[in-house]
C-alpha cells in the first residue's frame, strides 16, 4: 500500500487532494502518515480520523491541547508547531503533497526530499525561495519532484518523451486575474474584495490576490526557470482569459504542445497522485464546439510590474528569489490589512529589493538553508518598514 502525507491538508489544494484520495478508496487504498493544517482544527481532526492518519499536526503550539482533545480515542497522534511540521516530513512516506501556502512550505518539502519521498509540489514559493537548493537535494537523495501548479504540470506533461534540449520556449498562460479589464488608472483603488473575484479558478485567498497582481505569474516564471532549468529568455507569459490552455512548450521545429482542460486543480493534483499512470478523474470534459473560441493577448507591464520584477530576480538569482518572495508575502499582508493599496504591493517589493542590493549577493546558484532563511528574514523586516512608511503616507 502506498504511504502518503499532506502538508497543508486543510487548504484549497489539500482538500482537493483529500477529495481525490477519498474517491480512490481513502484509508483502504492509502496508508496516510501525516496530515498538517493551520488553524482549522476541527477539519484537520475530521480528516485525520477518516483517513486514519498516523499523526495530525497543526501550525500553532497553542492549539495542541485542543487538537489532542479532538483526536481523543482515534489512535491519531497530535503534534503542533513549525518544528513538529518539519518532523512530520521525516516520517517515511512514498508520496508527499507540499501544499502549505508561503515560505513556511519550504522546510517540510526539503525534509521530505531528503528522505527520498516523491514530492508533489504545489508550494511554488519553495522553488522561488530556494530553487537551486531544493533541486540539488532532490538529485542528491534520488527523490523526484512532481509539479502541481497547473502551468507546470501542463509543461511537465507536454515534455513527456521529449528532450529538454529541443525546447525553444515555454509559454505560461495567465488568466489576468480579477482586475484584468479594469482601467489602469483605477487599479490603485482596488480593494481586497475586488481582487478576490477570480474569473476562472477557485483557490486560496492569497494566491487569488496574487493572480490579480500577477505576482502569482511572476513566481511561476521563476518556478519554471528553477524546475525545468531553462534560460529566463525562453520563458514567455501570455494572457489567455478562458484558462483552458494551462501552458505550452514550443520546440525548435516550431511545434507547440499545449495542455488543455477545464480549470480544475484536480487535473494536476490527480496527475501527480497517479503518475506515471493516468487514472479517471472527476473533472469536467471540455466541449470545444460549445466553447467556440479561445483568445490571447500580451500582458501590459505597466499593469503588471510584478512580471518585470521577476525578470530582475532571475537575472540576479542567488538569494534574490528568497527576498522577492518574502517581500511579496509581507506586502500582501499589508494590502489584506488595508494599510497599503493594490499597486503599492509591487512598489514595496521593488523598494525592498533595491534597499537589500548589497546584502543579497549575486551570480551564484548555490545556497544553504541558513542563507535562504536569513535573506527571507531580512527582506520581511525591510518590507515591513517600507510598507508601514507607505501606509503612513496614504
Ligand atoms: P490555502 O490558504 O487554501 O491553504 C494553505 C494551507 O497551509 C492550509 O492548510 C493552511 O492551514 C496551511 N498553512 C498556512 N500557513 C501555514 C503556516 N505558517 N504553517 C503551516 N501551515 C500553514 O492555500 P492554497 O490555495 O491551497 O495554496 C497552497 C499552495 O499551493 C500555495 O503555495 C499556492 O501558491 C499553491 N497553489 C495553489 C493553487 C490553488 O488552486 N489553490 C494552484 C496552484 C498552486
Ligand atoms: Mg498556477
């Protein structure tokens, strides 16, 4: 029986992973090792009972007593806190889903790779923050990473049986997010509610706002560079409002392989869960005649400064990715709290990167976990200062 753990089990990706597991037989079909969650203890305990997990871990130490109580008599062990989450990744599992949101997902993913687990990677932040480290550890321990981000799963599938050396370009599709049709001069006034109205995908709150600002696409461009090892100038972004093509690979003979499907994350979660086989998935089938047409347009960099910043981060590499992601997380926190405006997020990230110019080093792709964590910490502190200053000026 295959053993399996889910980090971030109570989130949007985690729930959809659990859904596919339940449909495939649940506790009868998988040996569930660890399930982790944030603050939704009742849901975490419920899943852990149903799937008969060995251990359930919540993010906050102060929630441990309640989690224990909720698991009483179930035979599921309870644990809490970031260290317990990282420790849970040391429990041997064949397949591990990394679906915590943000840089907090890095450590458990890294530990899982170091134990040779196959890592289904939804947490793109870990590749942006520490791509070279993650890829090197995977190679060192003979562990495989399967991308779960829909674009990267699409690219991965379009590469099956092909030689990466014959790839000319990778074309990432983007929906354009909730505000894609807003006049440029109104964007600065967009509220959290406005940015949450995603046209196609139902996702967690943070990634939905990152889609509206295209910080999500910026992270994905860097994720593409790190995971597939292509050069930055081989990566293109195109707005495709219908979100039916999930991304494309262009080969040197001019052929383009595209992956199409309904906008449902269970495509890519299911592909990673069943890989290398394909199993039936409960996703809508496309009726192309009814869809009629698909449209495309080039992204406007004035509207999406995050895309320009991603290019700068890739040119610099080193610890710039860790700083970029951390500053983005802090800027998003301040936008969510109402301190800064929608367009200020990119301003905060850019100012943070500029102010850390001397501290990030450059040119090298080698890094230690300690260096990554220290760049992350430095950027969070700096971005917080800059965001508070901007909030004061508003
Ligand atoms: P979400 O907010 O719905 O869920 C996040 C999960 O992580 C929850 O279980 C939450 O409790 C937990 N969590 C949050 N902060 C934590 C912390 N500090 N420590 C431990 N656990 C913590 O997020 P999501 O939308 O499911 O996204 C998860 C990851 O997958 C992100 O990296 C996101 O970029 C990526 N992703 C998501 C989608 C999607 O459709 N939702 C698509 C592509 C990629
Ligand atoms: Mg994506």
